[in-house]
């Protein structure tokens, strides 16, 4: 099967000179699509988390609203919308209001660059990996501002923990990303997916990919503040950390951003190490590959992302929380050296071509039409 | 059963020899006969020295101040301080009673001997109004700082108390 | 740079307090009275420098109900029923402590059936209490799941109590001269069913929390309380035993049927949070041992020897008795001037005395350590304030 990925932005740019109205339709469609996707994804993830947590804890979880409690997340969202929005006295009003929006915006900006299928990608930037790591940094800004502007010492403590933690763990996450970039030879996310046509980097690279995947998941968990790295919230220590003073819709934004974060992490891990939307191909086993191609790429992507999300939820409902100095020790004394060694090992592998199916992968990545580059994608969100 | 880190260095004394021993250390100490456990009554002036001896003396070794409280004898005008001591190293125990005057209740603090006394004394100060000299932090423990009166005294009354049906 | 300049610089640097090199400043934070990990209305005023705890000042009295004062206005039967509101997780042991001192003062007799029932239910409640502690301990470390595991298994035992005693939390059962009702005919079968479920689950607890590397990291070497400090600070119960002092009133001064059952007293060696955790985990196993020995050997007889309506009179004097609850030594002192009501009642509660260990062990650690220490002391706040 030959994949010819094309992003929605490049499609719009193609159409624009000749058919402006369909091009506008694509743009509007993708804006609405992203908005709907983000909302539905948030609700699904919240429901999934609650159900999975419940089953880990020998409970049934939400069960009353809708069949098997499926509408519980909707009901919660409605409740949060109707709640009084409290801005504490003495807080920095503007920043207090801005913080959850920043957190949320950062995540939406990440989602538009993720390739969820050969044709399901809003913008395909040729520096996609860099773009996502940069934009995800907006999230930490939101948390820092939220904790700082709340006029609450516990919140501030949470925000400072988050700041130190996210900045530290970004290094390890980056080193892990670079392994996939090295193997694929491109920073473009669709290119990285295409480079895994003969097999996923997690198993093709003699352990380097696997180590990088583990590093990325660990560092990513720390970056998105989930247990065992949920120090910024620290329910039992800081009451709720940076979002103690948030209520109603603003809290909902933080909450939604947290779950989108989870998805972005899972999607990135999928794209870089698990082949993205690419089916499980093995080199030139054409019969096997054809069998794998029976499932549509979108389903492959969703399944892999869901598996990673489940893994992260499993962590959350099993592990206790690390202490702040242990957290730093883990990053600077354990993960970072491993990350560097792994990157070096990966570089050696790439240079020597000593990994599974190097010849096929070394073939030039299909050049996308020039219009697909980010410069022309002005109309996309 | 694992061995105790605290050395068991003494023999448990029976009530008689315990009281005899204490009377040898402090002749003014008297046996208090209406108690179910070995108990002595010690004059206030002798108490700080005796406390130190009870703690340090090799065959007594009262290392744990199990509790400290007071009894308000409103009829006789005394507040009786009660110290329940246990020796984890020897296995015997002793109750010490010390009288202080009800209208001027001042007693020496025993924080230096048993650190836990700091908070037990604060409780007695809070509820009985006994002042401890040399106490590092003598404040009310349970009640508000501006509370008037000492509730465990027998003559305590405030506006919120209800008349008990008799 | 010549040697003199270097020495001067060095001296200047040394003269600076180490904390002020970064220009940091201490600040105060109120932890509680409404805080998830103080488990009640305990308030700790923390002096912090960043994350480092410099001083812990407990502030008490948010749930002070004057139980000792109320006891002075109650008769000897009534005062027993106030005690379950002190340490509500050891309600039966509290009942027993008050009952014990009243029985001693009024020279009341009991029979071996009464003592067996008292020992059995109190020991079951020790498991009950430790189950809750285990769940909450996990939650304080940031793991939610143990909380549900602990409560799931505790619920079975709560149902067992409910069938015999009627109450589920603040139970009133042990009273002077006997127990309030005879045990439910199904009690023995219920407890056996519970043990069959719970024993494998105790291993599951170990697998979920004890063997977790993060738990070990968070607990080992944290909040070290030496044996000498523990005794000086009046700590008792698992806190004292974790520090290596094998003091358990069930062994030292056996009451009830503890003199006739075989059990060990688990002891720690370092007195850190991990030892306190491990001691309680082993205590649950020892309690199971005691319960198993008692279950099939409850003697026949009456469950009360003094009619519940009978008035109790006590001659003048002072009585003190103590026993071992799930948290330590609970003492009850009774002062009588004769008649039907005590002149003064005092309860020496384990939590009041265990609390102060936090002021020394938590200093110098992190906020997260403080939470772990608090949780490892297993405090019940109403028992502190009374």
C-alpha cells in the first residue's frame, strides 16, 4: 500500500488559487473539526479515566447519568459552566483569567500538528517535532501564572514545583525525541510516520528505540503533571496546588488541558515510536503487511494512542507520588545520562546502518508538494 | 520478638520497696494510701529535685512521663498536680501528687526532665490555670487565647453553661 | 589571587547563613485546620523556606469538647459512653479503658466470657483501625487506590461489628460489669469469613504499597525518631515500637485474655516512617493470630454480671488504669470522693502524646516528608483535643 499523506492546510492551499470557496470550506471545516475533536476527546478521556480508575479501585465508577454513566462527563461540564466563578481577593485578575486559557491554548496548538491519519492532520509543519515541544511549553506558563496569580502560598508552591519539574523533564523528553528524529532523518511528523513503513522505531532500533520510548513516557508523564509526578497538584500536600483557587469554567479549562495533555503525550509517543497511523509492517513481509493494512490507519492511530493513555492511567492509579528532591534526582542523575547515552548509541546505529531494514528506510522520504509547507498554511487555525 | 533498643537496665520494684526508695531520696515524701498504684505525695519545694532523681537514679529510671494532670480540691483550696510515671527500662510505675495553692498556683516546669511535659503542662495551664516557671512556651493549648477562666476548675462558670436539672 | 584574599572571601562566605546565599526568605503557611492530610481539624503552622520545613507549631482545640468536664457531671455508667468520641477508630478500646478503671474502682467482677469477647472485639478493631490507616497512608503518599482497597476490606469488618454491636463507627459495647449485648450467633462464622478474605488481601496490600520503590524511597530514613526521643516525647504504641522499644501493655501488663494468647510484638529498628509502616503491617498479622486463637475458644457464660440498671458507687480514692489501643497507651484516671459520680476523670490519650514527635522529626525535611510523618503517626484528632 502506498501512503500519500496530505494535511488539511496543504489541501486548502492547493485549492485556494482556483477554487476559493471549497478552500474556505476546508479551513472552516478544520477549525470546527478541531474544536469538536478537542471537546469530545476531553469528555471521552475524562469518562475513560474515571471508569478505569474505578475498576482499578474495585468500584463501578460513574453509572447513573446515561447508559453506564457515559454522560457523566457532560453533566460535569454543565455543572462547571453553571458554577460561580470565584476570583480571590488580592489575586492578579488579568493573569488569573489568562492562565487557564494559556494552558488550554497550548494543547490545542499541539493537536493541530499531530498526524492522526494520512489525511487527518491539520497542519503538517516541516519542523513539527520542534513546534510541538515549543508550544507545549505554553502549558507550564499557564500553570506558573495560575499559581502565582492566585494569591495563595500553596498554589505558589505548586506552581514553582511545576516550573522546576517541567523544565527539567523537557530535556529528557527532547533527548528521547531526537532518537526518533535521528532514525527518521526528518523533523516533519508525517515524515517520521512514513519512515516507519518497514517497522516501528520501538523495535527496529536494537533497544535504542525502546529505551527512548520509556524515557519519553516517563519524562512526558512528569511534563504533564500526572502521578507519580503530580507534585504540582499534590492533593494531599498542597490541597490542589496551582488550581486551588480556580472554580467553574476556569477550572474546567485547566482540567481539560490536563486531559488534552495526556492525549498529546500519547499521540507523540505513538507517532515517534509506535509508527503513528502506520499499520504494523515488518520489512518486506508483503502478505503480513497486506493483512495489517486491512485496518484503516485512523484506527491504528487511535488504538495505539489509547494503549499509551491506558498505560499512563495505570501509572496514575498504582503509584504514589515522588518527593520534590527525588524527582530532580531522577531527572538529572538517572534519566538525563541514560538519555545522552541512548542518543549516542542511536547515532552510532544510524551512521552504521545497523538496524532492521535500513535499506528500505534509507530511501528518500517522499517529497510533499511545496504547498504543504507551513508558510502557505496561513488559513489553518 | 526483636530486642528492645532501650536497654533493660533495671529490675521492677514492688510498691513497698519503691516507696521506701523514694522516701530515702526525699524524706518529706509520703505514701498516698488511697491509690490503687504506688503513689507518693511530695511537697512542692522538694519536687524538682526529686523529679530529676526519679529520672536519673539507676534503680528507678522513670523515663516516661505517661501523663500529667491536676485535680481541683476546691474545699481545701489546693490544686493537686498528678504525675503518672512509668519506667520502660525497669517496668514499674509511680504516681506523684504535688499540692499547689489554688489562689496562687505556681509550679516548676519539668520540661528539662521529660520533654513531653511541655505540652502536658500547657494543657494543665489551659484548663486549671497552673503557672509553670521556666516553661518555654506557656500558652493556652485548647481554648482561645482570650478565654476567661479555667474550665476544669470546680467553680468555673461562663454565660453558656446550662443549669443541670437536679 | 593571593592566599589572604582567598581566605577572607572564604571567611565571608562562611559567615553568611547558608540559606541566605540565594536571598531566600522564610514564610509561614497554615496547614489545616482544613487540610486533606491532617485528617481532621488539626492545624499546623509551618515555617518554611521554599520546600524545607524549619518549624512545625501544632495548634489544637478545634474539636475540644470538654469530655473530662462532662464526665464530672456523669455517673460511672454514663462516662463510658462518652469515650468512643475520643479516638473514634478505637472506640471499643476507649470503652474498655473507662470500663476497666470503673470496674477497678468499684471492685466489679467479670467472667472469662466477658473478657474473651472484649479481647476479641478490641483486637478486631485494631485490624479495623489499621486498615483505615493503611488506606489513608497510601493516599497521603499520593496513591489513591490503597484508600479504596483499605475501605473495601474494612467494610466487611464494619458489617461484622454492626451485627453484634449495632454501631459502625462510634461503637458502644463494653461497659462496666460486662458487654452490652451477647455476641451475634453468626459472629464467629462472620469473622472466619472475613479472615479468609482478608489474609490474602494483606499480601496484596504488601504488593501494592510496601514493595513499591517510590514508597520505600519516600519512607526510608524519613522522620527518624530515636528510641530516646520517642520515650522523652511520650510516644507510645506503634510509634514507640517502631523506634525499637518493645513496650506493649498487652505484654507488659496483660489485661483481658492477652495473657493467654500467643502473639509477638513487632519492633522496628530505626524509627523512620518505614518502620512505623512495617510495624503496623505486622501488627495486623499478629492481631489476626490473636483473633484466630480466641474465635473457637469463647467460653460459655453470661455476657454481663452486673445488671445495666444497677447503680455503681465508688469509695473515695484515685484509680488509674491503662491499655493499648491501636495507637498507643490510653490511660484513664478516676478520682472519687464517694457517691455515684466521679470527682475528676482524666484520659491520657495516645494521640495527644504521639503528636509532638512531629515537631522534631519534620524539621529540616520537605513538606512532602511532613505529610508522610503525620500519616505515619496515625493521628486521630478528636483524641488529641478530647
